[in-house]
């Protein structure tokens, strides 16, 4: 969404949805009586991760007017506007940049045929990473070893285009070129 305002622990966004390939802002409703759909992203300054969508590197907090993409807890609080806890906020969210996948379901990382293979139970996938690629720790921006990934860690993975179908019985093996550990 588009950042409307920022306070100490809240980023208020105007939610943007996509219909086909068209971006539809909640401001562009057909009825003049409609109000923009706003959502408050609750942030913990000591634990929020800001990651540049284009580079996968740690970024500064967004500013008013920036477009961002956020992974959030699935539940909304009963307030107006809705409030939700944020896991990670992607900055520099521009059309044409490849969206990473989010997971907190990495079960294990192991070496297979000279690559690192990550078993992801959330997305029912195996992510294959060249050993020359090093995960980046979001809190520091530093490269770390794959041993830093612990079960339940939140991660972002950038990969080649792929499609996971619900009819597939085999876990797809997806080539990954960038990994950020959100801790």
C-alpha cells in the first residue's frame, strides 16, 4: 500500500489491490461515499525489518508517500482502521521488481549436490541455493552462514519465476538467488 502517515509504532497505509495486472487504489472507488481502505501496520521498533525489494538489503524505514509491501499477521483487530502486526516491510516496492516469497516454515538446510537445499513446509517447496550465495541477516545487513537459519525463522527468498500448483504431489525444487533471514 501507499504510506499515509508514520508514528512511533504505526505505519498507516492506504491499501492497494491488484485486479489482473491493473493496480487499483482504494481511493479510486466508484462511489463517492466510499472511503479509502486504510490499515495500521503495528511495528516494534526493536524487531521490525525493512528490506529493499529490489536489492534484498536492509533499508531505511519508509516515508509518507512511499509504496510498500508488508507481510502481516493473519488476524485483524476490531478497530477502525484495522490494525495488524507486521513481520517485514518491503520498501522500494515498484512495478517490475520481482516479489520475494515469505516463509517461516524452513525445517532444515542441508548440502545436496554442491548446493544448499532448504526444506520449506509452509510453501511445500525445496529452495535450492548456490553455495556462493550467503544469507543476509536483516537486523545487521551482514552475510551469515546457512547454519544461522533455525526452524521457525522468518525468511524472504528471491527466485526464478515459478508456479506451484495445488494438484502437484511432488515438492517443487525452486532455484533461489537471494535469501534474507528476518532476525
